[in-house]
């Protein structure tokens, strides 16, 4: 039996045409392999995706994005709800069918020669009934490594999704990094974020601003809870101790 998740991944692969598909498990061993791939195999503008800092910091690596791609692109970020009035007063809006037509043209074949990484991840603790299980596909090993740092990636998310069709979807590709081909589109009615043309964190790590802020705000509005994409920790000791 093909699950809804497997069917969706197959559909994205048919559109983007990657050379291979890799399902991430979130393990420490996998993270080391992916970093090695970013050092020795995958390139961005002809340079390694990751570089080791120095001998004093053997487990520290840095990544440089394209010079044209160093910040979130708010003017290229859209909420694509059929009703413009429900897109939010602070968001750009595009009609969903127009957005999909534009994105489909830009995305078709965009992963040729690359690997599609399938990233199942949890926002929140796996044992919490309030946590959300989502999936992102990407052709960026940088994204695969950093989504593991930012979320709980792997088996727990797959188990939560199971055969269900109830999960948020994220499709991302760095594309050709042409700013004219760069869009970050949100389809709240479908639970879909579609990002093309950027490898910068907030535009590419779709569990961050895209889901935890924009999509979660829509979901919270419907379900009666408040979305907050920043971590809030109540103080456990007197605040003055942190000021010493």
C-alpha cells in the first residue's frame, strides 16, 4: 500500500526529476555523512557547501550562501489563499492558481543532477499530542543538516504521520539562485509551502518562518490556539543570576 506521504514524494520527484531520493532518519551517523557530502561532493557556486572551521574546532563547519541570497526576501514571499482578505494585512498575496502556474514552470526539472532529501520532522516533542509532524523535500544538503538541528527529524515524525494525509508539506529547491526566479509561496488551505531559488535559512528551512509563523498562524486561527515561532522558556532561577 502506497501511503499519502509516499505518493506526495513521488509526485514531487516526477516534477523536479532528481537523480536520487534519500529519506533522512535524523541520526548522528547520518548527520556526519551529510556533512561529508557537503564538504567533498555537493557544491554551491563551485565551492563546497560546508567548510571546516579549523583544527581547534574539528566539529564546527560553516556555510556561505550565494551573495544574492543573504536574507529573507519579504517582497517575494506570498500567502496564496483564495480569499485575499484572509491572507493577512502584513503579507503579500497571490491568487493560488497563478502562483502554482508560476512555480511549476520554475520547478520543473530543477533537481536534475541533484539528490532529493526527504525530511520528516516534528515541531515539538514526539510524545506531545500538540506537536506537529511535517515533511520537507529539498535538494540542499545544508537544509537537511540544519533541519536536524532545528527540529526532531526521523522515525517519530513518520510514525505520527503513518498512513494519514494530515501533515504539512514543504517543497524546496535552490533552483538556479537567480533572484528573478525566487519565490516563497504559502498555500494555507492545502498545508503546503513551496520555495524555489533560495538557500538562505528563513527561505529554505521551511519549519522555521514558513511553518512555525505563517502556516501555524492559519492553523491556530482555525483551531483556536496561538502560534509563536520563537522559543519561550519561563525563568527557572532569579533573573539577576543571568546578569552577573
